[in-house]
């Protein structure tokens, strides 16, 4: 079938959790798919986001599942926020930037991805809820 529902495969990248430090997914295998979209959901931060207390979403890729993961170049990400560092697809550094979903498309040629929630500064009083989903798409063979 050519409908969207039957041509997407979602997988959990980061289980929803309240974070006070960085979290990185296990490797995510894109075998059999030509594209992927990552969605990272931020809840209400217990600490006010600022220039010194930030959350960013980062995308890493590799040809091997166990090693060699490096930041994805901006040219291989669709929808990354301009001006962020290599591999970073968004940076939340203001109190108005939590409680939202950030997404990025991956168009690189590597088989394996990792998603990282990168927290900078001290998240006191409960941290920030974060979760991420990878949606595989553009299957090489129709199901």
C-alpha cells in the first residue's frame, strides 16, 4: 500500500523520563529504510531555561552499531535550527522553549543513529521531562 500509515515504522529512541543529566539512546538501525525523522518532546522544566541552563537535541550517526558515532553534519539534517553546533537540531535556552516537540529529518547515508538529549547547567528541583521517537520511512521494499 502507498498510504502513510503502512509506510512508517516508529521506534522509541529515548524512553520518556525526567532528566537532570544527558541521555543518549542505544543505536537505532535504519536497515531497509532510506529516511528517518526524529521527534524529541520536552515537558515543563523544573528549572528555568536560560543561557546557562539549556537542553539540546543531538543526532549522531555511524556505519557500525557499536562504535564510531559522530555528530551528523547540518547538511544531512532537514529542519535543524540554524546556528546550532554540529549534530544539534535544536537548542532550548529560554523558559518559553520547553513544553514542545522538536523534530529533524535525517538524510545522511549511515545505517545507525543515536539520539541525545544534551543538558547543560544545573537542573535542580526535578529536572526536565524528555522523550524521543525515531520514525523510519521510505522503505526500500514495499511491505
